C-alpha cells in the first residue's frame, strides 16, 4: 500500500500494464519554475563575492548551472580577490619609527606573519580560480568533467 489514493491508482495501473509486483519507486523531477529558482539561488543575487563560505557552496552547485553562470561566479570571486590583493599591495605600512612616533607599539613579527599569510592565501586562491576559469572556457570544460 502506498498510503494515498493517487499512489494506489498509479500502482494499479502499473500492474495492469505488466509491471512486476513489489514496491515502486517515487521519482521526483524539478519543474521549470524550480530550476529557475535554483539558478537564482546559486547565482545569488544577495550573495557577496567576499563571502568565502557562500562562494564555495555556490561553486559546489556549478555543474548544475549553465556555463556562463558558472564562469560568472568564478569571475565575480576573482574580481573580489584582485581588489583585496591590490589593497595589500597599495597599502603603505608605517615603519617602526612612525609607529613609535605616533605613540603606539609597532606590530609584532607575528602580526606581520599573519598579514603575509593572508596575502599568500589570497594569491593562491586567485591562481586557483584563474586556472578553473581557463578550464571552464576551454572546449572540454572545467576539470573533472567528461
């Protein structure tokens, strides 16, 4: 028993058409409206390219998106990373003397190491995204696709 009159009717019709006995499977499909909503959610009208977790979540659904939407997602993140790297490159860090003249303690070597780490991570992620973009624009598509 399926638990619903509609399900019983379908099971009865399936048996009439020669289907084997046993519990049938339910198969769900996405509607056109659902596909459109999914695309809007993944493209993320309210998403910020600076949101790393949101980017990675959306990227995990990229295979379900049309090619231009997937590459657009990567391009948005790449643009954001380039802007962050530019801030690192153009910011003029005060010298130790300037810190002391201002009456503040100079940043510790640990703080400078943390800043260096952040710069390296941004650069590595940007290189990774540029590699994905190159693969996505190639005729074969992104890596891992057959």
